[in-house]
C-alpha cells in the first residue's frame, strides 16, 4: 500500500513537472516567498511592495536562453532597470521634464523590439518597472519613509547629493536581481527542460494539425469544408509559431558551442518536425471531387485513418518527451499497408473517368508514405545520421551597427513597431495629462493600465481592454472578501504570494484571471503597510480611466 502510494505520488509529481507553467510558477513561489520572509524578518513590511514589484518586472523580462546568455541578459536588464528607476526618482514631481522623459522613453523602448525579441522583452519590462517606481514613490510619500531600512543604509544612498532618495530604486533593483539570479541558477540546473517543453509543444501542435488535415479526407457529402479549412489554417499558424520558438531555443544553445552532441537529438527532432509540416501543408488535393468519385470505396477512409494515426503518433512523441517514456510509432504501419492495398485495387479497375483523380491519389499516397518514413525515424533518433542541412538561420543581431540598422529600417509609418511605439507614447502621455488634471489617489495605475492594455494590434487591444476591466473587478471583489475574512498579516502575506504566482502561471493563457490575481496581490501587499480597502475604489477608477 505504501509502495503504491509512493509510486502514485511520484507519477503525479512527474506530470506536474511536464507542465510548462509549473517550473515558472515554482521559481516565482520561491522568489516572492523569500521576499515576504525578508519583510517579516526585518519587521518592515513596507520593503515588500518595491521588492515584489522588482521581482515581477524581472519575471516579465525573462526570456529563454542558455544560462550564460541569461546571465548576460540579466546584466542588461538590471542596467536598464537602474536607469529607469533612478530617472523616475530624479524627475518625480517635475511635470514638464517628467512628461518629456516619459514620451522619449516610451517611444524608444518598443523600438528596441526591432532588434530582437529579447531586447523587446527587456525594454517592455523596463517601462513597467518605471511605472512601478512611480507607484512606489507615491505610496512612500503617502505613508512615510521606510524608516528601519533607511537608517541601516549609508548616507550616500539616502541623500546622494542630487536631491533624490535612492532607497526605492535600490529596492526595486534588488528584487529584480534576486529573481534574475534565481532564474540563472535554475536554468543552469535544468538547462534541457525549456527545450524539452518547447519540442513537446511543437509535436503536440503538429499532431493536432495532422488530425485536422485528416478530416478533409473524410468521405462525407454536404460537409462545411470552409469551416474545416479555417480551423486548419488557424492550427497551421500555431505550428509555425511553435517551429519558430523551438528553432530559436535550439540556436541559442548551439551558439558558441563546439560540442553539440547533447543537442543532436533535439536538432534531429526539430528537422523532422519541419519536414513533416512542410509535406503536410504544401499539398492540396481536389477533396470534393475525390469524395464524389470514390464515395463508395474505402480509399479516402484509408487516407484519413493513416494521417490521423500519424497525428496521434506526433502527439504521443510530445508526451513521451515530457514523461521520459519510450516512444513507439509502429501503429500506423498497418494503416499504410491497407492504403497501399486499396490503391492497387483501384488501379486494377482501369476506369477512364478516374484517370486524373488517380494521379492525385497516387501523389497523396506517396506523400503519406514519406510522412510515415519520417515518423518511423522518430523511433530511433540516435541511429539515424542527420542528412538535413543543420544550419539554422541566426536572427540575433551581429554587432552595434546591425542593431542600429534594424532600428533605422523601422523608423517609418509603414512599420507596425513604429506605429505601436507612437500609439503607446500617446497613451501614456495622455494618461499622465489626465493624472495631472484629476489628481486621483494612486493615479499612476492609470499609466500602468494603459501600458498593459495598449497592444500592437487593434483586435488584441480591444480584447485585452475587456479582460483587464473584468479581471480588475474580480480581483477587487476577491481582495475585499479575503482581507475582510482573514485579517491576520501572515495569512494576507500568503495570499499575496499565491496571487503573484497565479499571475505568472496564467498571464499567457488566461489574462482575465491573471489580472484578477495581480490585483489581489496588490491589495494584500498594500494592506500590510496601510489600509488596503482605501485602494479598492481608486484602483477601479484608475483602471477605467487608463
């Protein structure tokens, strides 16, 4: 009984480890839990808010990379964060210089995304941290200085001679450094895990694509083929995204390495997936004519069955990669033999009206045989020599000149990056103008809302807008209920940590829930240093204005 329970527990833990969001959430749990423990240890809960915000900004700037690349990215992130936080501290309270600096920074940061996705993530997170600095400074001015911590810091940090106080920027950067170092160590310990997750996702999406493609061969009349083609096209987009993400992951781990033996298996998996996608997506057949001509024969059913089993084999490989289980793709061999037998039988009929359609069937069968051959290679990757061109397109910038050239090429209204930078700049400048005109309590949430809601496309912006408002309402109601039911500081601290972890676990898939979680976290944190109930109405008002 004990052995069975232990095996069940280990299996459950292994399944949790296969979830892409699990390791991310676990890192956040350690980071936020550590920050909260420091707050209780110092008996100065006011330090928790800027440290929390620093951890969140660092998590938003995180990109996949080898641990060395992640360490270099961390250095760049901390430099950008330090400049952003100190600049806000320096210009805070001076509206005209502040709005000029805000406009210039807001336009420049999205333009950095033209260089590389990594630079784009760091730039966006730097903007978010700048707004977090404004929120921290506003809270500090309203609730007083962080007295215990300030007395323990040297004079040059409290009054460095510029008329500013570096405590808040320091705490934000310390929080970002804490999570960044944790991320680097985690990446060094589990360097293959992100690549394995990405490869499994690629084969899972590819399997879904093959299964949807198989539905086009279903021998049924009066079927809405346009709806099936639309679903197939949408799934094709997901496969392309997964291919690009996996390629970038493989390349980052190959760059600068002489010995690539440990990555050869993943490289072969990538090229096989690329070949499978090209073969499945490049062929188009007269599905309607084939259905009408061979409705009373089993050839289309055989094609559908084989392609569907090949799709299931791809999905099975994705699961086997994550669970570290052996993979066997032999189930589709019999389906291929049945298809060949059906094709031979139709050829023997020698029907003249089938001549042009038989050519399409033969091309289809040939393509399915090639797909089957590639899937068979998945059974023993180590025994297969890599016959593909193993060169991957390196899209990372090569030197400072290449960086400036990429930015210069997007300095045109035709560029979506340029247009997004203009829209985001107008949004934040207008939000700051409203803030000065209305003087709301906790008014810098207006800027943060605008920053999160304004997206590169109009459709994404509308969708995010509705989700942001709904999520904020849910979070405020949940926060009001929880801090009323559980007034104990330790319980509220636990709620803040769990809510922060939930935000990162869901921000990529369930934005409404993520917004509710981050709103709950803010209420629980602010209630540690003041009255969280006083934040409910201002947060709602500022979200609607933003």
